[in-house]
C-alpha cells in the first residue's frame, strides 16, 4: 500500500480541496404542470414522464 513520504503542506491540502464544490442541480420545467423537476425523472407533482402518466400522485 502506498504511503506518503512527506507530510503534505497546509496550502497544498487546501488548494486541492478548493475544487471540492457542490454543484447546483440542473432543473427543467414539466411540460404538463410547468413545475420544476430534475431532467430524466418523473415529475413529483403530476407524476408524468415523457408525456405519459407513470406515477399515481395523491
């Protein structure tokens, strides 16, 4: 198993970790109810996907 030869400096560690960002999810609008939803997912509001009713909503 690989083991580091020397301690990594604080600036190098922080520089590397600066790229670990949470990205905002891309949202699309549902063509039926005009509510926002994740792409390639069934709409949580009306339960449609690709203009078909796939989930029954209460």
